[in-house]
C-alpha cells in the first residue's frame, strides 16, 4: 500500500543508518576483545565504562536532533520552507555552542564521570582522547534531525555509513598498527565524526543551496519560535536525563557485581542495541511522517501512518525474538576471541541471563515507535512525564529485588522500564486521540 511504501522509504535508510551504529559498537568491542586476549573481560569492561560516559554526554545532547526533527517536519508538512531553513540555522547554532561548552568543561566533566563510574587510568586516557569528537557529534545531531524533518533519510544514511566505516578502519589502524589499545578507538571516533560533519555539510550545499539563500536572520532569532524550540528541547533534555540515568546506573551496578558480570551485561546490551536501532528506523519514520501530516492537517493519513508504524515495530520485535533464541551464542561469539582465557566463562555466565534479552524485544515493541510519534507531534511533555515514571519504576524494582535475585533484578527492572514507557505514552495521549486531534485543528 502507499502508506507502507512511504514508511519504508524513510524507515529503510534509517535502519541502515542505525544498524551501522551498533555494528560500530560491535566492531569496537571485538577489536578491544582481540587486542589483549589474556585480559578480555577487563579490556571490554574498560571500554564499556568509557562508552557509557560518552553515552551520557551524547544522550544529553540528543534533544537537538529530536527537537529539530519534529518542528522541521511540521514546517515541511505546512510547506513553510522559510521556517524549515530557519530551523536548520537555529539547531546548528545551538549545536556549535554546546560543543564548545563541552570542550571548555572537559576536565570537571571527566573527573566527575571517572569517579562515578569507577574508571581507571585506561578509561581516563580514552575519555580525554574521545572528548574532541563531541562537538562534531552534536552538530551531526542537528543536521540529521533537520534532514529527517525534511523527509530525507538518504543523506543521514550515507553519512552514518561513512562515519562508521572510517571509525572501524582507523580503530584497526590505531589499535593494532600503533598498539594504542582502546585509546586508539577513541581517536578513531574523532576522525569519523569530523568526516561525517564535512560530508553532511557538503550534501547540504549540494542539494539545498537554493533554500539556504533565503535566510532571514531576524526571523531566525525571533523570540516566539525560539521559545517553542527551547521549551521542546527542555522537555526532551529532562526525558533524556532519565534515559541516561537508567543506562549509566545499569553499567555502574554491573561493575559492582561479581567478577565477569560487567563484561557479560555489556555484551548482552550490545544484542539489545542491535534490536533497538533496527526498531528505531520505524520510529524515525513515525517521527518524520507524524510531523508532516500534522503540519498538513491530514488526520486520515496520520491515523493510517501511526497504525502501520506500530505494526512494523511489532513485526521487528517478533523477528528479533527468533534471532536471539536461535543464535545468541553465535552473536556473542563475535565479540570474544576464541583463544581468550575467559571466553567459556563469559558465555556460561551469559547463558544465565539470556532469557531477558529474548523477552525485551516484546516489552520494547511499543516505546520506540511511540517516542517517534511524540517527537513528530512535539508532545514532549508526554515523553518527559512517561520517562520519569518509568524511571521511578526501574529503580524501585532494582532496589526492591536486588538483595533477592541479584543481576536478574537489574534485567527485570530494565525490561519493565522499557515496557511502561510505551504503555504510559499511549494512555497519556488518550490512546493517541490527542495526537489525531493535532492534525484536525484549523
């Protein structure tokens, strides 16, 4: 059908883009695991802590992408090309300012993060190398959010592929060619992110040059659209703080458990990440099309779009359950050197918790798509409130059950946290009636 084709037109390139991200994580983990086969668990654990620190930084800056995407998509649907252009300028300006601020605060940010995450000297070296990739990464958030709002998923896809291929190649070169360890992986990120910004800006000049000539600077910095932009971003930022708290606590708690749990939980989260980025492709489609149909005041198309996006998300979840049931050992084997001294121990320990990875795709079928719908509809207050209550549930379950069931409590808390995110958003919008009403307003 036409609507399914429209969804797939945006979803497939985004799926390809998103899959390159966990593939980069898989490659980085595999490179770290093969670099020092005598201390595989320790090396993977150090990388996991370093990556968690940057997840905290990046996720707290990701509101730039989501806020830009929803507002741009609505302007696109309303055929307000001037506002589309102004959204690009606003988001890139904000991204540059944030990138500079992170660099200025790198020392206090680093010291606090290392203390909270129990990072050692290796993690510290990784942090101070990779911090230089952050400004380019935030600018890419802004550019990709704008492209998504403009219904263009191809440019972010090509950019993501280039960024991650460059990252993997330079990681191999730095780690094995110069024997730099995980610090080499950090410097590879700097090179990859910089390349991504250059490519994305080149595409902007090539395909949108006509639009970029019509910037009206007074309107760019007009208080009314700026206020809306910052209010939306405020809600998304608060929502993201909860998200980061959940993931950071997950890694920090894993590091404080019995030997090997940090490495195993890190590897299992890589499997979940593979699913999440796949499902996020359809979330991005929901994001772009929801905003577009609301901007065009096309309620009928919006209804068809949301129903089909939720169906696609459910289908992806079912497929991944089958993949995890049949091939979880083979998937985990990608990360571990066969001659590693603790490979058998890691796989044996992972087998005790693999059931959670099999269940999570079903629990997470709805929240990813619902996030996309909320972003496109700029219902950021719903996103914020649902995330807050889901996070409360997460910590309550963990602290209530950890003395009884240990690491299983962490996975149970995480699974139910994902489930309640989607359910709460669904009911907070009156079973999506509040979203449909936005497309019927005059």
